[in-house]
C-alpha cells in the first residue's frame, strides 16, 4: 500500500495542475499539494512520480499550494474545485487509506502492549511461563488481525520481529532454568542411585533380611514419588526400583514369581489369595462342625 498519489488534474479556472496527495495515517490526515503546470517541469514530474511516491524527499518549487484535510468516509480526497480524469485512482486510494488508518491505530495500540511486555520481560528474575503464555496470546491476536487484513504487512512484520525478540529472551531464561533444574535433578538422582546400589548389593549377596529390604525399597519408592527429577532421571530410577523389587521377590518366592505378563502375575497372586481364603473357610467349617458335635453330646 502506497501512502502517496501523484496525478494530473485541473483547477477551478480549468488550468492544468499536478496534484500530489500524501496520507498521514497516524493522525488521519491527507496533505494535498498542487503545482501549476508552469512550475511542474518534466524533471520535477519525473521525480514526483518515481522518487517522491516511493518515499524519497524532494524539494518542491516555489508557487505550489498545500492543504491539509481530514480523511473522511463520505467526502472525496479532493476539494470540489479540483477535477481529475482518473477518478478511480482517487477512489481506490481513499478506500485503501481508510484501512491504512485502521492498521496504524491497531499498530499503535499493539506497540503499547508490546512495550508493556518488554517491561515485564526485562523485569523478570527468571523464566515465567505465565508471561510466555500471555505473549503467545498476544501474538495470536496480532496474527488474527493480519489474516483479516486489518493490519498491513509492514505493521504485522514490525510487530512480529519485536515479539520474536521477546520470545528469544524468554527462551534464554527458560534454558537457564532448565539447566539449573537438570543440575539439581542430577544431585537427587545420584543420592537415589547410591541408596539403590546398597540395596541391590544386599539382594545380590543373598541377605536373609528380605523383610527389611522390602521396607527400604518401599521407603525409596515413597521418596521417589515426591522427588523433583527430570523425566530422564525419573524413568531411569523407576526401572532400577522396579528391578530391585523383582530381584527381591525372586529371592523370597523363587524365579517363577516374575514370569509372565503383569496380568498373569496378578492372576497368580489372586489365585494364591483365593486358595488361602478357601483353606481358612475350610478350617472355620471344620471348627463349626466340631462345635456342633460337642453341643449334641
């Protein structure tokens, strides 16, 4: 979108004039410059068409007029005393410039929000996931306005670059926090590993105090649940704790205790409990029969 238009037209006296329009989107104004044909030589016209319209500043000749007007939805960009052959160019510019003003207003509002986010990020002592989520929501809002073409590309690109810079700052903080967490997790992991190594050595040595070994493993398991560990350390420790329990069970109940799938082992355990219940019920039934026999006597 260009914010400058250059076109030939005529004034109220039907004299040929060069007309230049410039949008000041941030203040919702249009500046109108008119140059009588007598002062608009070929060199100047070429500069206006090829340089001024592209954003370069050029020196205007004496004798031109300047008029500042509000950008209006209902009124033309040109006053009634100026006429142009290509009215469609003026109409198209007016339509595009209304969107440009909206984009400029949105951009200014978002720049204010961006400044607040920058202040938040700069004041952080460490990574804050809430700030990350808020910044992501803000970026989603900007993208939505860009997709709906309420934000021009240059405005959206400017916001994107600044938002990405804040995301990069937060990523650096997150990396630092993660590094500190991994280091702390390693300390906890090493402590668990030392304790487990001692228990594993007792199991391998064939300790007769399996009851105390099971209690130690249960205590390790309880501490493990509350420990602050990385996923990698947590998975490694879980495999060792589970393996230690299995080895202890083999020592106590024989190698077959860990055979088969988890479901099969549960079924065997349940079957053993059912057999124990049946034996107890049989014992109770015999005691009742003996009691009844005694009463009959």
